[in-house]
C-alpha cells in the first residue's frame, strides 16, 4: 500500500468538529487504497518542522509528502523571516527528496478578521514556495492562487474559529481535491 504523509501546521491538523483531521480524512475518502498520515502540528513553523521531520514524516517511508507551511512563519507570534523560511523549505525538500515532495503554497487570509498576517505577506511566502519547487524540481500545488481565484474565497475561510485564517470544510474540500488530482497525475 502506498503512503502519503501530509506535513504541516494547524491547517493540516485541524479537525473542524470531526473526529479526525479533516484534510487527511477527505483525501482518504477519495483515495481509499492508500495510507494517508497526518503530520500536522498546530502552531508550528518551518523551524519546528525541521526538528520533527525524521520522526513524523520519514519514519513512515512515504511515497509522497505534501508540505504546507507558511501561515505561522508569516505570522507575528513566532515569525520566520522570508530568507530563513526559503532555506528551511529547501532543507525539507532535500530531506524528503524532490521527486517525493509536493509543496503547497500557504493559503490567503480574510484580512478583515486576521490582524496577524496580510495577503501581501502571504503572497511573498507563496512565491518563495514556488521558487523552491522550481529550483529543486519538486511538485507544486499553488493553493494560494487557487484559493484567491475563488470568487467567494472569504466564505471558504469560515471555519469553526472563523478567524480568517483557519478555513472550514469548503476550504478542505478545495485543498483535498487539489491534492487528489496531483496524486493521480503522479501515478501515471
């Protein structure tokens, strides 16, 4: 059985009122023949990711790994500057291996509700992720662009917390759909 590990922060880990993390649950529903493991930890940034990648990701010997960080790196509580974030993302890709890595750009926020980060800043982190994917020749899902292209993207950001950052089920529908499509492309 093939294994997909979803590595990230609270956007990967959130349950949104369900019994399991919603992202991996939705992926597993659409891809029932693979083992989907959630390695998301709320509050973590890329510095934290480096300290747990071996135990939380590599120990599972995954076929592919989604990597979604940036929201906390760009936040005000425990910021990671853009150059350090970029280098951390390179290191993560090198640990996993470019051919197994699916980098995901961070999602935008509803700036009316989210005082700790702006879409302008998150766009810079998203661009850094895209640059790393191009530089190291790994796979990419431009979630930031896909999310912003939704005419009603702010409604997809409404989750249980409704804080403008932690999206709800509609956001997880979009993200899981993009991951499933990427997985299927990589199987051909």
